[in-house]
């Protein structure tokens, strides 16, 4: 990330992550706010592992929700 962003780098990263998921534009504000704590976690721990684990857990929750809805529908 360019140094011109200064203290706004975490917010810019969160916003870019949210915009990258362009298939659901109504979720951009939610994703931006949801990813912001993970961005600060990465900065604090100097590791992306907590964010990778959180991303996998969110994807797993979405997947299991979609499967349970499909199974429950006649």
C-alpha cells in the first residue's frame, strides 16, 4: 500500500477487500467494517494467519448455511 495513505492504510485495505467482492455490492459497508479489526490484528501480530483462519470460518459458515437451506427445502 502506498505510503500516502498513512494511518488510513488499514481502512483502505478493508475497503479494497470489500470492493473486490463485487458480486454483492450491498455488503461493501458491512465487509469494510467487518474486516477492519482483522486488518489491525494482522498489523499487531505481523501475521496473516488469524485473518486466513477467520476468512475460512466465515466461508465455512456461509457454505453450511447454504447447504442446510438446500437440504431443508422440499
